């Protein structure tokens, strides 16, 4: 069953990922799904190889569990449009 997922990402990353997906003739949704699947399954169980570009999207940044992302997003927008 497919379910909709909304993500907030850096615009530059989105544009590069869209171009990559277009060049490879694969949907961006499929790339994201494959990446998430690769993170959550045994490496030997996957039939889809993740490209180095997609692997490079991971930042390794730890996000606090009590992060108020709505406040952070609002603060960022207020700063951006001062």
C-alpha cells in the first residue's frame, strides 16, 4: 500500500535530486523509497542499488527528540523574509 509523505528539504538538494531522477528515468519517490528501504533492511536483501549521489544526501546530523520543528521552521522563515 502506498502512502503520501511530505518532506521539507533544501531547495538545491531537491532540484539536483529531480535532475538525477529525470536522467535515470526513475521517479523521485522511488529513489526516496529505495533509500529508506536500504536504511531499514539487510544489505543483502535489496534488489535496488543506491547511487553515491543519493547516499551523499545523508548528513549524519543528530536531531534532538524534543525539537519543535514548527517553531524552528517559523523562525527560519521570519529570518529569511526580514
